[in-house]
């Protein structure tokens, strides 16, 4: 029942964003099972969702810092497109950023919500949760930005944050997170610092603000 509710929520998201889907959504098709013979074995009634095949966007780290800068910028622009339409993704993970025709797209919108909608339903992944979520605060653009910061940090450092349970994740994000990068990637510390501030008021307020910081980095 929970999975069904999440899937129906995602279907509704795709319906609402069908006009603007080329900006940040992978090309897709909503099908009626009873009208598609090849899928009739899956279900005789109801709807399904088909997405084109894509590759993970944050895979190996390029050796050229300018290429790294452009790749992060692409992802930020994708997130900005979603936010500007009034949506918060709500459960960003590295797997949700996809590469399609040399562009960055997003997938998995089961937990997405309108930024004007206050939800106390805590269903995010602790690995990427902003500190305020552990205190019962609602998901916002800034919780998306924090999750994005974790994704970029793990990509650049080629490491994974680890914790054994929910409590350890809470302590890590709320108290113990320290950002360290190899010397050759130190240029990106101001961006990560702005994305991963523990206090909301000190964190970037938008993807645009993060882009401004990224574009201001002197790579020479």
C-alpha cells in the first residue's frame, strides 16, 4: 500500500510537469496496461511509467577542474529548474542525477512536494538528510541543497559517509561532519561549505546562489 501510494504520487508528478519535462525530467511515457499488449502480463488494469535508459551523472571524477566545475554547474541548473517551478525533490541521492544526451536530468519523484506545501512527513534518506530534518522540520529547497552538497562531496572525495543507524547519521550531520578534499580539488571548498552549513540561515538559499559561488571560483 505504501509503495502504491508513492508510485501514484510519482505518476501525478509527471502529469503535472508534462509541459516542462524537457528541462529536468527524463523523457517518459505513462502507459495504460490494458491498452499495451507487451505489458499485459504485468497487470490487466492500471498505469505504468516508462523512462528512457540513462547513465549515472556523477560517476568518475574528471582530471580537469574546469570540466568538474561545468559538470556541477549542469546539475545545479537542473535542480534550479525544478525549484523554480515550485517543487522540492525531497529525497535526492546520487542515483537520482542521470546523464541523458550530455545533459543532467532527475528521476524518482515519489517524495516530491510543492515548496509552498508544509509536510512533517519525514521520509528522507538519513545518508543525505539536512540537520534540521532530524529535528522534525519540513523539507525545503535548502534541504535539497544540503543533500546535493553531500552528493558532490562524496563524488569529489571518492568516499562514502558511513553510519550504523539513524542516531549515528543524526550525530554525523548535526555535529560531526567535516569537509576535506584533496589539494587539487580545494577550489570547490567554498561551494561545499555553502551547501553543507548545519544552520539553515547560513546555508545557500537557492541553487542560483550556489551557481554564483561556483562561477566565482578562480581555477587558475
